[in-house]
């Protein structure tokens, strides 16, 4: 049986008392993938075998195994016995579980697992990289104010600012459970560095408010976590 999840991950600080974000070092854990695979179910091992690229296969095995260990440490049962299913948008969940909510994201050598007590939660992480279509993607998915703010920044800061904005939007729509069906341009989160927590709304039906914060996922990465606002009475949230 593998060790505790803390052997491969650390808790990252957030401004929310009821939210925990675990950062998993995939590069460090991949050497223990055989031991970690012991907590996966047979269908999960079969799913892992379908990945053609070794890196993708190991990423799935390690991330899912550590998620199971973390859920077990939260008191939900033995890691290998937990039933994890995907909802209609592919978001993993435990049927009829306690109020604990969770979400997972990975990019490059980093995976994040976020937990929240009784609140829907979403997390996202992206390796920051230069891309030639950055401005085109921003024009399609960012709010006009975000596109304009991005254009005012020095070119050397565009990649970091773009990914900062992208992971914030992704965290919000993942928390809402609507995936990329949500009109991302309407989820206004900003491109600049923002301390602490702030709020954003997700439409695609009745608007919902989410508290949002950046996560320090490591050099070369942008990450954010979003949780459902504890009290929401409608209207727009200023960002």
C-alpha cells in the first residue's frame, strides 16, 4: 500500500479557511507509479492503459491515486474502495458523499487537487508558455476589458497575464460544473496580479457567484481556485 499523500504533495496557501489546495509534484511521484497504481480500480487501470503517451499514462495514474489517498485521509473510506464517477460535464465526484467537494487539474509536471467543505470548488493550472495565437485566443474568450488590459502590457508580460486570466476563468466554470459551455468572455476575472480573494460570476443559466484566488503553483505555472460564494442574492459582482 502506498504511503500517505503527503509523500508526494504539499498544501498551498489560499485565503479561504474552508479550502485546501494540494500541489502534487508529478515528476517526483512518477517513480512510485507502480506502488500508487495499487489503489486504482480495475477500470481506472484499463483507462490508464489506453493512453498512448507514457507521460499521459503516468500523469493519470499518479494524479488519480493521490486523489484517492487524499479522499481516504479525509475520512471517506479506504482509497481503493472509493467510487469516483464523472458528472455530465466530466467533473469527478463521489456519489452521495459527505459535504466535501473536490476538483483536479494538471499541466506539465504539476497537478493540483482542491477540496472545499460544503461549497462547489474548481481549480486550474497551466504551464506558462509563449504561443503565437495568444492575442487571437484572448479576443475570442476574454472580456473586452481584459483584452484591452492585455494589450496595454509590455509584450514580455503577455504570456503570464494571458495564462493568469485563463486559469481563473477555468477555475470558475469548473466550480460551476458547466465546463467550457459557459460564455468565458462573460466571466470577468482580469489579467493582472491580484492579491487575496475577489469575486466573479458565471452565467449560462441563473448566474452564480464565486470567490476566486490565485494559487502559487510554482515557477512557470499559473493557477487559480474558485469556490461558490457563501451568500449570493443576484446582481453583478464588481471585479
